[in-house]
C-alpha cells in the first residue's frame, strides 16, 4: 500500500531520540550477528532485512529502510524536516561535515514523492550506509547512532550557531578596539531572520536579530486552547522573572518584531513574546555555544512539555476530586 510498516510518534524529545537509537545501534555493532556473518542464511541477518519504520521526532520525520545489495546490508535513513528550505544552505554544510559527502544524498523536490514504494510524504535528504563496511569519517557505532538521532539539532541549530559566531572575538584581537567597534554599531542590526522548526500546525514563530555585540532571539508563542494559553503565559512570565530575558504582552510586540509579519499573526491565540539576549560571554567557547544553541532549539519543546504536563496533572486532580465527591454523595443517600 506504499506505507511504512510501523509508525512511531515521539511527542516531546529533549534529548537524542532513544527509540531511534535503539533501532539503529544493532546495525552498526560490528560484533552483532546481523553484520558479523555475510551469509544470507543467517536468521538474525534476514530478520534485519526489510525493515521499514517511520519515527516522528517533534518536527523531524525519519524513515529507516534496510535491504540487501550485492550481499551487503544497506541501511537508508530518509529525513524530512519542517522548514527545510529556510535552513538547508547552512544545514547541508554541517551535515556533510558530520557524516561525509559520500553517504549524504540531498533529494531534489521533484523526487521526494517517489521514495520507496510510492511514499507521498516526501523527504529532504538521505543518509545511505553500508553496514558491512567501515564507518564514515571518525565515527564509532555509538557516535554514528547518536549523530543520526541528533539530526534535528544539526538542521535547526546550524543557522543559529552561525549567528552566534560573529560574537566570538578572534585570537590576537585587541579587546579595547573590539569594544569600540561594538559600541559604535550597537543599535544597528547586522542581519535578522526567522528560525523555523515549529510544527506546521502551530502559529508560533521565532525571530533572530544579530547585532555587533549581541544576538536577540524572540519567541512569539500561540495556543488555540484557552487553558494552555493561560498556562503558557504564566510560564513565560516566570521565565522573565527568573532569567535574563524579557516578556511582552500579546498586544505589545517588541521593537525587533518584523513589521511585515504583524499581519500574518493569528489574533486571540498569542500567549505573548519572550526575548533572550545573548552576549559574547554567553558563547565564548565551543561548549557554551553548543549548549546555548541546543537549549534555544529545544525551548518550545520544553515549554510544551510543561504546559501539557500541567494540563494533564490538573485534569487528573479534578477527576479524582470529582470521583471523591460523587462517592461522598452516594454514601449520604
């Protein structure tokens, strides 16, 4: 029927997808029976052939397909990312650096609807691996599985990482002159862009504005459900009170909000705006930069986790109290 055999959905994922890692790791383990023996009669090896799984990790969809090609076990991971056209230029560079150009295949838009048994969803790129050969670049079984599971960070973090790198002062640069340059151009944006990565059904958005001495990241968050909107606004205010960020009410957008985007906003669903401002001290090392990018990429997911979790907790409390009240009324009869 042209559809995958299994379809797993992961709603909230703050770390690399463990379920996807569990599927991939046996293929990369050189000591496991499926790849140790090249004999087609090996039962374990035959069991690994013909896999066709789809896993949705928030806004990235993976399709894992395995088959035999000249007695070699081939694994292909097709990836579809929401907003790919907006980030593909930076993302392709990082993906090729991570996996190598020989295993990465960028799919043309006209070909994405023809992948494997007439699948109509469409995918943006494919990672093709021969499980019987050496790993690409310097990967091990664990790092290769982890990197494939962490593709979402590579896709959406590439543009944000490049936005932060201009804050890094090159070695040998006089700090006083760098500060003078930043002071003179402090209020003039270098560039601004919209960061994709939100689910297609969501009206939320994220805008990044780069200055010489700072980068501002503004989240415009929307909820169609009134209860979730109230909870989201409460969490946004808590963030503004506890961290170095600013909260703006829905009817008072920040000055950095693009004027041409105001008309497309969905009225009545906004929970407000939250703006993070990062300076050189926040990203003065590669470790700090990656940590900040990862947290910003996962911020919407983190907020959704708490909003949905709070809603579920309140519903369970109300249901329990309602049942207790009903039992008390029955006893009085």
